[in-house]
C-alpha cells in the first residue's frame, strides 16, 4: 500500500473511531449516573463515579508513561482501549447478578477498573495520532473527528431515550449499555487498523500535544535519570519556578474552574430524578439538545475566534458556566431543564475550545510540556476535589439549593479569569 492510500485509510479509521466513541459517550457514559440515581445511589456514590477515575489518573499517569516508553504506541493504545472497553460489557450483566445496592457498588468498581487501562489510552492516543497522521492534515482530521463525535453523541442519546421509554426497567438500561458496549468494541476495532504513516521531515514537537512523541519519550528518560532524594533536580525538571509568575495564578484559576465545575456534576442526576421527576425520555431529549448545540456552536468557533481574543472567550464561557446549575436550581419541571440544556451546550462548546487555546497562549512554547503537565494536574485535582465536595454540599443544603451555591462558586471562578486568566 502506498503512503497516500495508507494515510487515507488512517483517516477513515480515525473518523470511524470518533463516531463509535460518540455512541459509547451518548449511551453508557451519558446514562450511567442516571441509572445509579434510579437505583437509589447517594450523591457521594455518584461523585465516586467521577472522582475515582481522576484519582487513578493522578496515581498511575507517570508510572504508566514510563512503562510505555519502549513499546509501540499504536499497540499499547489499541490494547489499553480493548481492556478498558471490556468493562462496559460487564455493566450489562449487573441487574442479573446483584441487588440494587450491589449494582451501585459494582458500578463504582467497574469504573475504577475502566480508568486504569484508559489512563494508558489517554497518554498514548495523542502520540498515536501523531504517528498515524502527517502534521499538515491534523487540524482537518481533528475538526472532522469532533463533528462526527458530536453527531453520533446526539443520535445515540436520543436513541437511548427511545429505548429507555419503551422497555421496562432495568432491561432498558441494559439495552442502552449494550449499545454503548457495541460502540466501544467498534471504536477499538478501528484503532487496531491504524498504521504509522511515513513522513519527512519529522513533525515539530509541542510537548504532550499532537506532535509530542519525541519530546514525550525524552522527558521520560530525564525522569529516570533523577537522583533519589534530589529535590533540586526534581524541582528543576518539573519547572516549579514557572508557578511563581503569571502561570501560577493562571493554573490556580483553572483549578478553581474545574473544581466548581465538577462540584455540581454529582448533584445533577439526583435533581433530574428526585427533584424534577424527569422521565428517561426527557433526560435524553435534554442531553440531545445539549450535544446538538455544542455541535452547532463548534461550527462557528472560527468566526468567534476571529472577532474575540481567546481570553475574552474563556472569561465569557467560564462566567456562563454558572448558568446551567442556576437554571437547574430554579427549575420545577422539564421546561427550564430544556432551556438549561440549550444554554449549557452553547457555553461548553466555547469553554472546551477556549480553555486549550488560551493555555497555548499563556504557556511559553519552550515550556509547553511542563505547562501541559501542570494543566493535567489542575484538571484531575479539580475533578477529585469537586466530585467529593459536591455530594457534601447537596446533603447539607439540599440538591437544588446546593446547585444554586455551586452556580455562585462557578461565577466567582469565572470572574477570577478576568484578572488571572
């Protein structure tokens, strides 16, 4: 096979991977917490579904990266994807094996299991992408993958709503999880078909980004050379001195945004089920509207970026992040829930793009790898802190009252972005 045909084949498989991963995201990932809430899970247990993977990521990222250094990134990414996706098949069996409380506990353990090989996959996929796609085509491939992901998530979410409404509980959730497991399997299958594309000259590296294979491995070799107890060497390698300047306040703002974002997330499923009494079909409609708005706004991001700076977009989106918990805290039925889903999709589309773009602006290019590491640390610490604190907040104030306070905290973090972002 000539290099052009190989490249086109890689593109098709990357597009198919994104589509089927969207099916997984729009089914199992979207409705797992809702299923837990219908089984009677507490807000703390729902929080563990999010906090557990973040804790695993923090604990095993560096050892996993060192283990991957001398192995084929394509093979490691494929097998880690396979191993993580096996867990999604296990979810189908839970109602046949355990009672309601046992199912909730098992979901938490299965989520922890999934996150272990998934950490390898997350670390390796960007490098895999760099090996499979020549640098001049990456922006085009990423854009098409994001569009396919949004489309498939929207379709899968709406289809899940139909299944949940027309099949009796818990078989309806088993059907949704089965559809998600199918998407997971087909996603892994298309990853297996990727092959390294020959290129000349080698792509410029940008830390842990899409062209970071060489620098990724170079950094790991530096870690291995650090002396035991070498605090000075460790601080030098991690570039902790960077946090004394502008980057320190910038990362602190990011940490607060992530913490207060995830503080509300464990409370949302309980509000949908216990407070608003929404049907599964209505929840799926709201989720479908959310993903559809993300897709439509994503098509206009280039237009927005041409008229506003990344800092302006990030600040506006971070402040707008308060709108969804505020609306859910005020809601008394499906009307405001649907309004919140529409506004939330708009905000998240802008936020997801501007967070990364602003990060690229602020972090010095020569320190890009250290900046990405600090960002990953802030992200996972924020997920962990928010997911564990949110249930306490909901239990103390009540679910919707907790969301109102969460909205205020999100607004505070967004305003900090004006000066720190």
